[in-house]
């Protein structure tokens, strides 16, 4: 899908994005309301780790933009600092400091001075875990043992009930993990959380409505890194099954960057059979060229954790009734029907025959690749990793 040119999100648009996200709406559904790709919305959310930034407010005692414009007009008119201060009902020292810190009488500009004041007022509160390094190290050690932030917070409270300096809330731990600017934890610690998501999800968000509730420890496509979206980096695959008569089926794999195709023969569509075949296919490739796999919500991938454990490849699952999220794979399956028509008994094809079909498809020039072949592009990627 071709999206419009890049847009700059206004504060109102950003507020709308955060409202929808906090209500539990998916990144994909939010993106569709702007006619954008999911990576565009993900980028807005990931800057603060999926945690909505606290709205900033000016102090009622601070000079307003209107007052600064009066100062600017007074300076142009040649009024003294005391006269300007009297007109505004401010102390002369306040006006004098305002002018001197913003270029002096001849260089003072109201809008620039107002923005400078707003920038100088940004003083983020230092995180408790940054100030208390022993506590930080203790929390980190528990995270590495795969304790949840809530378990850690509860354990600390139980161990030191009367010492608040030795306690920390689970929310502070989560924020320190997902907001890297806090400087408390390294990003690598996120991998020890039960959910491997890259940004924090709203409490109201659930995978049940996405049809992932029955898939153990499923990771939604909404958590897939934004870098996968633009196809610039090779090594990210899409997969599915195509079915024939007599309950026969074949696993299809397509690399998003090159559209390179691999086919795997299956005796049945049981999850043990499918995952074993996918593991065998994955071991044929360099690890640099197989980093992730996106699949639909079929039960054949129930054992996806074994696949990830044996290949170190993360599996992401699509939203329900959203075939466009695996666009390359859907398109390839249509092309494969030229070789494997619907209603055909696919069990009669050997792995050698399926590999021959894949090779023929990979050597066909593709319009989307500017009439280059998937094989040529994929082989160039292999050469770079060699």
C-alpha cells in the first residue's frame, strides 16, 4: 500500500493517538484513521516507551507570551525597564532579567524569549532508581531471574516494610524499562519480561479480541519492530499454509525484502509437524537472513515457542481478518496456485518438486522489484553475510 507523503502530527493529533492507545485500540486501527502505516504511529508512541508523557503546564507566576510582547513593544518605543514593569505590574528586576537573558534590549524578541523560557523550564525529575544505585542493582538482579516488576515491588516491601528508600513501585520499574531517557536500566532488560513487547500497552488492551487468547504467549504484529515495516532490512519472513484435497498442505515462506520463496512439505497440519518443518527450513539460512516470522492465527503455530527456542527467531501473529498484514505471503500464495491448483492433493509432491517450484518462482522477474528476480536480490544478501 502506498501512503501519502509524510505528515507532521499536531499536538491535537498526538493527543488523539494517545487517547485511542490508552483505550486499548491497536496501533493498526489508529494508523488507519490517519491513513498511515502502523510504523508512523508506533514511532510516536515508542519515543516514551508507550507511556503517555505528562502534560506540561506553565506556572501562573511566569511571564506570558502577551507580557513578553508588551516588553518587546516597550523596548521599541524606548521605554525604561521600570516603566515597562509598572505597566505590567511586575518587579523591575523580573523585567531586567527577562531582557538580559534573551539578547538584551536590541535583540529581544517576544516569541523567541517565550520558547526559550519553555525550554529552560524542562527539568525532568531524576528517577529514584538512578539516585539509589544499590536498589537499582537489586531490581536488575531480580529482573534477570525473570521476576515481574510487581513481584519485585512486593518482595521489596515485604523485606523492608519500614524503609521507603529500599522500596520502589512496579510502575516505576516499568517506566524505567520502557523510557530509556531515565537512564536507570539498559534496554536489554526488557527481554526478561514475560511479554517481549517493545512499548508498554494500555491496561485495557487485550489479545482476546484479536483471536490470540488461545495462542500461548503470542506476540501481536502490533509489537513487531517498526524497522520491519519498510522492507529495507532483509531477514524478516511471512508464513502461511496452502491447503489441498485430502487435508494435504504445504508451508509457504516469503522474505519481505526480496520476496524470496521457500516451500516445505508437510505430512499434516499438526503444530508439531509444522513447527518441525519450519525449524528445518530456518537452519538452512544464515541467522542474519532469518530474524523474524509473521504468521496468521492458525492453530498450526501453537507450538511457536519451540520454534523460537530452537532458532532464536521471534514469531509475530497478525490481527484477525487482516490478510494485508502478510501482503507478500498472500500474493505469493496466489502465484503458487499456478503450480499447485486448488483441489490438488498436495501430498503427492516431494520436497524436491516443491523446491523446484520455488526456484522457478524465485527466478521470475517481479514488477515490485523493478523487474529484478527475488533470487538475485536474495543471493546478493547472502553474499553480504558471507
